[in-house]
C-alpha cells in the first residue's frame, strides 16, 4: 500500500444486494416473521455470490446470533444471512425457526413420520424432538446460509 486513502462510495456499486440486518437476537415472543422488527443496519453483498448459492437477494435477511447453543458452528454475536425462501427441512441444515413464538437457530433433521429433531451443535445442550402433533407451534423461517463472524 502506498498510503493513499481508500475511496469510500456513498452508494453501493452495481451488482451488490442490499441486505437488512435485523435486531432480533432477543426477540422471544415477538412474532413469527421479521416484518415490523427493527433494522439495525444494512450490508451490501455481491449478488453473484448469492446467485452461486441459489439465493435470491430479495429473500435474504441478516439475523444476529444470541447464545452459545450453536457453538462450533455459530458464535454469540455472529451474524447469519438467512434464505427466507428456503424453508424445507428435508435436507438437514441450520435454520432460523419460531418455536412457540420464540426465535431459535438450530440444526434441523426431519425424522420419519414428520417429526423434527432440533439439534444444538454445542454438546452441552440436548436435542429436542418436535412431534407431528406439535408442529403447529413451529414455523421454519429460513435456512441459515452464510456466517459473518469473528475469526478466533
């Protein structure tokens, strides 16, 4: 580097998707969707990288991780970009869910008979089974696709 200042643009360059970062880390009982939640900021992310993952920029939200239940995969204070269009748990993955009105980020496995297994990657937390008759209390809000966090 030659010591020259780095140019900062007031608006994003073409090909960048604007992603809202929602302040929902402690949003227990605040409802199922992210609509109406306070937006903490915006992030501009390359549309081409989203497209390579099969994600539409119109369906992405940033959500802050709270707690240590996903330690090893997601740390407290990380941000995740959630694909709100991908709500299908048939392929195991990490999802943003609403369980009895409380938002959670968990690894989800679909079991035979329609039950869901909610897994915390931190071994200090036990998995939770959601039986088919309890599914009315659960809504999968989207699949967590991209982690933004501190390198340790």
